[in-house]
C-alpha cells in the first residue's frame, strides 16, 4: 500500500452540489482561463472546494482482502492493487505487508501476481496482458523500512514487469535506491515512476523494457511523486510537497502539477495551502480526482473532483472517516477508491466503486496546455505554522 502510505506519512508525522458542476463538464473553451490575472490569494479563494452535496452511488467490492490504491486496466473492469497478505514480509510495525493482486470490480474473481517480499504500487498495461509493480523481493536482506515516512522509505524496492497472471517476470531496475509510484503510458511504450536518492524524491521515465532511463524533475525542495500520464501521453500529472514543510505543517500542503515527458513546461494547478493529495487524471484531460482532509481533528478524508481549467473542486464522498486513493476507469464511468471500514483510522481498508456517469466525464481529450501556472513563477515556500 505504498502510494497510500506515502501520503499518509505526510499527515501522520504531523498529526495527519454535483449537478451544478456536472453540467459544465462536457466541453471547455480552449482559450478560457478562469484564473487569469488573479493573485495567489485570489486563486486560493477561487479554488475553495464545494463541500455540500450528496454522495453518488457506491458499493464495496465483495470477496477480496483488504486493499488500497487500486487502478483499472483497459477493460474498465479489472483492477490491480497492493493487497494485505500474510505471506508478505511484515511491515516495520509488525503487521502484514502487501502483495500484488488483480481482481474484477464485481468481486467475482481475484488472483495474486507476486508471492514474495513486500509490494507497493502497481499498474496494468494498456494491452491488458501485462503489469508493472514495485517489490522488495530481490532485496529482502535490506532493512524493511517504512513506506509511511519519506525518511525511511524501503531502499531496494525495484520495478518489475510481468504477464497478467504474474508469470514471465522481468526486472526493470537494478540498484539499491527506492523506486515506486509507477504507471504506464496509454500507448504502452513508457513507464514513469518516483525514485529517491539520498532522501531526495524525483520523477523518472524510461522505456517499458527498462532502457533510455532519464530524470524528469530535479528540485532542491519539492518532493515529487504519484505520476500518471495524461491523455495523449505527452504530459504527466503528479503531486509534490516541499521537503522544508514536511512534518512541520498540519496537514502537509501538497500541490497538483503537470510536466511534459521531456521535463519541460512544468505547470502548477492548485494554489492553496491544502493537502491536494493523490491526483489521478480523468480520460477527458481536464478533470482529475484527488483527496483532501475535510476535517483535520476528526481525521475525515474525502475524495474530490478537480478541474485543471480552474473551476472549484467538488466533494464526492461524505463518509465519516478515511476515503482516499481514487482512480478513474478508462471509460470515465467509474471511480475506484479506498474506504476505511474498521473502527480505527484507516483500519479495514476496502476497495469501493463509485458510479461516475452523472459526473459527465468523457473520453475526448480537452486538455489545454495554457491552463496552469508555469513554474518559473513558483512562489517561495511560506513559513511553517
């Protein structure tokens, strides 16, 4: 549950009306920028989320073990997730680690793709025949580490490619660094991932066979992660927090960005001090789902629908507890997310499916490259509270 625990760490170390919006989601004027000319403070006010409304229809996938951070394959039915398994290496807290599983979103079938080590994030290739996942399977002599703390990320977590059933495994990376948060381009040709070297987290990209590896981001303060290819495969959406603020502000401020796959045109889309965590792009190239802490004191986390064009986010979940790690099916009709079903915070995490048809998310790419703020105007970090 790595991508999950990454972002939990940013909180835990410090404490941690749909119809009105849906009507505008079918198309966008490519030249319209609702935030043009605004100051940072004005942008933050404009981006204040809509928090009233009703939760769309949701259901819990039956029969599968505890899982989180599930991502759809090209059939908009099969999901892949790191799933709690007693055969996995125990976590640093002595609990069951996770291994890579695939399952149908109706719970009628599930299977394990790896049976060794401790696994993290994973993804299904667009051909529906291959997967990529993170595992410590070849570095089980390394310290277990802590997926929940950027200061103790498990070193030697490598990337692997395999067939859908877990056979024909090919190791894509070979070093003692920390590699995780992996996803695949829509054309199946490239893999993007996060790598931490000497405590510094950046985005990297390579061919699916592990060749032509290159670094996309290299900043002294931002800690980038959770990268996903945008429609068209020429840009990547990701989130980042500042290392200078990590563990000092509650909740940890996180920002949504995009960057071109050649490392240019880095743009920012959120301008507040909120925890804009775990963004996942919609197939329409305009919207994305992400997570915010609705109530810090009550540890109430919810899923929101964001808009790269700048209209206010819309709250999608209203469960009193943890809702997080959302992703959207390729056909735009379903949102998978993790929901805590136990008594404690984030206990009993199960994968839920939301009916997203009423949100009007299409599959035509509406992305406007002029949206967002170029990072040459990146504001200086604010003083920690």
